[in-house]
C-alpha cells in the first residue's frame, strides 16, 4: 500500500507524517464501521474530512483515498493463471467499498478470483472467524480443502484455527515452495 501518497493527497497540511495519519485513521473508533460496511462512503468522507480538517469534494476524496492502493499491486498474472486453471481461487480482504470498486476496475488479476469476500460486504474483518467461514462458503469448499495465504501471520493463524491450511506470504518463491509442500501442482 502507498499510504504516503493517499495521506499527502488527503491532508497535505496535516501535522502528522503520512504513516502516522494513516495509523490514526486505522485506530479511529469508526474504522471498523467503515471496513465492515456499517458506514457509507459519503459518511466516511465527511468523517475523515472533519478529522483531518480538509474540504475535498467526495470525488477528490475518493481519488485520494484510492491512491493508497498504488498503480501496480504485487502480482504475477502468469502464476495466478496457472493456478486458476487447476484450482478455484478465492480472495479475502479487509477493505472498504471505495477500494473494492477501484481494485475490481483496475487490477486485471482479480479475474482469477471468482470468489471474492470483502469485510465491507460481510460485516466482519479478519481475524473474526465469520469472514473466513463466509470465504469458504463463497468458494464452495470445506476448511480442510482450503489453503489460506496472507502476509499477516495472525490472520493465517486464525484460518488454521478453523481447520484450513495456512501460508504466511513472504515472497513469490517461498509461496511456490510452500504451495508445492501442500500438494499444489504448479506446472
């Protein structure tokens, strides 16, 4: 994520560094409401604008907010395409409706994930077991059939507690080795 770009656009004169400003938003009491779909995008815009002391239009705010995603997410379309030919891929993300709309419209690799589970649509965020169960339901698999991958080890551990295999992502090479260790065919 490119939080610096988003924060510089959202609040250029804010006294905190971009990372500090983003962290303060993530710790905001309304953050769970935003991430879990209990707050509209327009209400979040008004809340953040008031908190940061800005007067951006909703459209300006949306563009600035989505700048956190960056133009090029880490991805390997060829790798995902190979996996998608043999396995049903599902995406599970703690995210908000503005980011969902932007990512689905902008990132080609989403096409490899027919099952997409977002915290803002489920009403729960990782590591809440509810969101993992919803992802399993959407993917039409049982926990024992699923391999959950995340770059946050605590989220991987939460998936394991529900009976899924889990891999803490560190690098593409490490992921390939661990997937093969779980019996996933990559060729």
